[in-house]
């Protein structure tokens, strides 16, 4: 009786395992699924410098070691001023997408990290 229950459970579990593992990707997340990122936000827009270099977006996200993570698309945010977030550890919720070969986070919300 125990063997029959074990075989039934195994028969139900194996197809599910193969179905989930056969997607052919190295990650289980979809790239456009909203996620939360904890990063340092920096300004990358135009400045008054002799060498004028433009970034595709005004803001970028960096990890705590200073490595680039993604640009930040703030078109969906309703924030009066972005200056308080500059150089601070923030939590950004949004979908990460590829635009023109660059990682871009389409921000839905922005808050300070605790």
C-alpha cells in the first residue's frame, strides 16, 4: 500500500519537475516582472562640464561596491524632487528591461532603504 502511494506521488511530481525545468533559461524570473532593487542612486544627466557627455537617462543605479546596475526611467514616478535620493541607498520597485542594449529599470516606486 505504501509503495502504491509513493508511486502515485512520484508520477504526479515528475512531469511537473520536467515541465518547470525545460524552459531553457538560466533564470526563473521573467525580465519584465516587477522586482525590488536596493541600490545607490546617482545623477547621470547633463552637467556644466567642458566635456559634454550625455547618458540615455538622468539617473543610474549602482550597487554598494560602485558597480553599474541599470539606468532608472522615472517617467512613471510622481516625485516632487529627486535630489534627496541622490547618493543614498534607495529601494526601487519596477521592471528591468533592455533598451538600446542597456539595462533600464522602469520605476514604479522609490523609497529610502532602512
